[in-house]
C-alpha cells in the first residue's frame, strides 16, 4: 500500500545504512523495497572527510548503487553558499579529500594577513590541536569579521574503536570564543533538511528523516517540519529516548522500514 501521509525519505548513511565499512543487516533489502515502490529519496550525511563521489564508491563496494548527485552533503551546500555570498578566499578546515567540493572557489593561501571571506569547519579528527584551532579563531577576529561556517554540528560519532568527537564541539568552541553563531550547513540546520525537500520536490511535512542521532538527525528534522525515525543501530543509546522530544518512530534497524511504512498506510 502507498503511504498517503509520507511521500519521501531522507536516509542518514553511517549508522543507518552502514557502520564503518560494514553494511547494516537488511539495509540493501530495505533500499530495494524503497526503489521498487518508487519512493523519492536522498542520502544525507554530515560526513566532511570524503567527497560525494567517494561515498558513492563506498556504497557501490557494498553492493548499493547510489549516484553522487543523490547524496546531499554539507560541503556541497557550503560551496554553493560561498559562491553566492562572498568573493573573498575561504579558509578551509576540512579533510584534504573534501577540498574537491571547493576547488572552483578562491581559497585562503595561509597568509595570516590575507582577508578571508569565511572560515569553514569540518571534521578534522585528530588533526585538531591548539595551534590549528587558534589559527581559525584569529581569522574569525579579522575586521570585518568573516562568517564561521560549520559543515554540521554533530557532537560525536561511533568508530570501530568507540565514540569520537565530531566537528560540533570545535565549532562550539569558536562560537563561544568569538561570541558569534555559526552558519550551519549540515544537520541539524533547518535549511539543510529543507534543501533535501526542495531537491525532491516534496513538502517538509511529507518527508521522513531516518537517522541514528536523536538530536542531529531526528529532532533536527522534526524542528524543520519533517517526520523523524530513530534506528537502534549506529550510535543509538537507550537514553536517547529520554531527551524530551520523542521520535515519530523507533525502528530496530533500517530493515524494519518496509513493515513500518506500510503500517502507516493501513
């Protein structure tokens, strides 16, 4: 049966479709079901360590064919914003592989005296240290002050060896130091979810976001007017269900999506 209330889906990747380099059980079958029903969908991610082409290749290696254009990422959104809003060089604090999304833009050369148009923060992982964070701070204190652009505000993620800090805590440190809020280009920013709705041509209220992060994926989507489903895979923890705003659905894993979706239409 067709779900009359919901028409499209945004899928988080890490923790929903795969965990590290391993596909989550039932993910391929669930995606086959979505495609067989012609349900419009996109894959959305706050990952800033890889370009969309690399994510597409990773999925292909797992047996899931996804065109890079069907992946919505913060670097893509940020590059579009920079092109529309500033002509000055952007200072990038992103992994080397992600710089390809910005290669058509003027970029900061590393000269402290050079005026920058924005400071862009992604997930540098262990490359963050005091010197690098302080360098970004000094650029943000230029006059006139350039915007701080965050490629997402995810607090942490689950690696094979346990939880690790994501970009959000480092963005928060610079927000606190400068006294200025960041322009957020990834989850949980409303604009990011709305851009997914615009790409699919579906209203926010008819779109379901499926993720493993109660705040960045589910609550962020709900605040943007979408429905939010939380999967109990990836970085899910039982205490996530006690955060105040409950998910619209809780699924043991993405494998339960077809049964849940059809139940909504019955």
